[in-house]
């Protein structure tokens, strides 16, 4: 078994590897008394890394590289020269003219994938159901759903992923086809995440807030998931009504209940077996996945300043979150600027690296949000401490001290503390 404290995953994205290298250099630098000359050199290195990442994202720069797919970096793809010239390069050129941001060729790649596999498979299940096909379809969607959800995460924050001039109608309509196939109810992700979660920021009025739960308790986690499962259809519209946003309340209720009605009608009047695998199982699975992910993202909340975005969310440098899920590991960066493009998170993190350190932010590697939640349920703080990349005052702390620090940040807040700290 690899040691997460030392293992460097060869499948990290190039930006992740650059970010991790900078953090490791900082953590291994001499004590502050002897650092002046070293710091100047380190700052120069960090500036060079920032410039490199900026060039990587700049379509006008010679070093610009679009993301075409997630399994391979473009530089590692070795095609026959004819295939590269007549297939790959024309595809990249065409895709860049369709997607809203030049880096996002991968989004068109995945849309083509979903329309070539998910939709035909679902239609065929309703036309000619077979149990084996049903199971295989569900497994395929389970493989797709993480990447799809984070693509839609970009979609709901940026108001689309394709160029507005020619593709606005398709950009507007395709989620109504693909969302239910992945387990999403229509528009609920937008209303819950953009119009609610990012407004409340894991605070007392956030319906997905973790602060009232003991974040290493299986019983508390079950209550957290159960509440979302059973009551979000009611609680989200009620929240909007309390805030005087009647229009949002009506739309959130309409789309959520409309999705349930669609599944009911398909189950009763078309094919319950196909509906089970095409709509119901993805829906039930995703609801758990969303809560497991959010729990991991907001499990560690600072006991002195829980209202800080730096201290109530975390950053992950790992393959699952960042290579396959549009840099979802940079959750603190996302909360600091919800409209920041996914490719800009690593460079934004490095620009603010010193601020992250001063704010006692948490950065982990070799672990994703799901495994953070699993480790918390097992109270395995020693493993979590091994995954921590120390910054600022965390550098020099012993392994036991890091584990205890993490344990303190999962404690439930009392109502009196909430009132005092969030007032």
C-alpha cells in the first residue's frame, strides 16, 4: 500500500503536479529565521510557475493546450501523422469554435459521448428491455455521472458551456434530456447550488450545511443524507419563500415535483423496468453521491472562524477530483469565486498561496471527497493527516498534532456558538 504522505500519483494533471511541487518546496524549506535568501528564490520559482499556468490557459500563447479528453494529456497522445493532421487537429479546431471557452474541447467530447451512448441505450431499454442491458446501462451511467455533474456545475455557474451566438438553444435544452439520465432532477442543481448553497456558504441557513452535525458520526451523516433525500423538495422552496423569493420558490418546486411526476408516469404507463434503470436508480444513487461529496467538502470547519471560505472548505490535489471532474478539488477557490473557470483554479490557488497559509486553509493529496467521508466515518484521522499537505503554521507539526487538529475541525457547533460566530 502506498504512503499518501510521500506518493506522487503519475496521473496528476500537469497543473496539479506544478501546484503540489510548489507546496512541497514550501513545506521542506528551512525555518523562518534562515529563510530570507531561500524565500526570494522560492518566490521567483512560484512566479515562474504562475506564468507557466497562465500560458497553458491562454489561447493566444504558444504554450496553450486545450483539454480534449480526460484520460490522456494532449502531449501524450501519439497518433499516426495522418490521423493527427486530418482527424484530431480538425476536431480540436471545430470544437474550439463551438465551446464557449477554448480550453473546453473536452465538454464537446463528452456531450458527443453521452448522445452516442446514454441516449440510444436508454431508448433501446424502453423499446426492448433486457435485465442484463439494464444493469450495464446503470453501470455506464454510474461511470459517467461524476464527470457529467461537474460539467453541469460549470454550465450552471457560467450560464452555458457552448458559444451563445449559434449554439444557445442546444445549450439551453440538452440538460433537459441528459440530466434525468444521470440522476438529476430538472434545474434543481441550479436552484440548490447556485441560488442557495453559494448564497449561504455552509452557514446556518444553508440546507446542506454541515455545522450542526458531528462530522465523524455515522448517525449524524445518516440524518444529513436522510434529510436531503426526504425533505429537500419541500425545504428548498420554503427557504426561498422565507427570503421573499417567491419566483424561485415556485420554479424550484415546479421542476423538482415535475421530475418526480415524469418518473411516476414513465414507471406506470411506459415500462417500470426500464424506468428503474434509466431514471430511478441513477436518481437514488446521485442523491447519496451529492451529499457524500458535500460532506467531504465541508467536513472540516474552523472552530474559531467558521464563516471564512478559507476555513470552511478544503482543497484536494488528486486524480479523481481534478483530472476527471474539472478541478473539483479546488473547492476553496470555487467558493472564493464561484464563477471562476475550472481551468483557472490551480493558478488562482498559487497566486493566493500565502493567503491560504495565513488563513490556516487545508490542502489534501491522494484522497477524494468520498474517501474523506469514508475516513471520517471510520474516525481514521491518522490517515487523513498523512494526506494533508502542510502549509504555514501546519509545517513542523507532528503527525499526531495534525490528526488532532483535523479532529477538532469536525466538531458539531452548538446553537449558541452558531449564533455568536455567524452573527
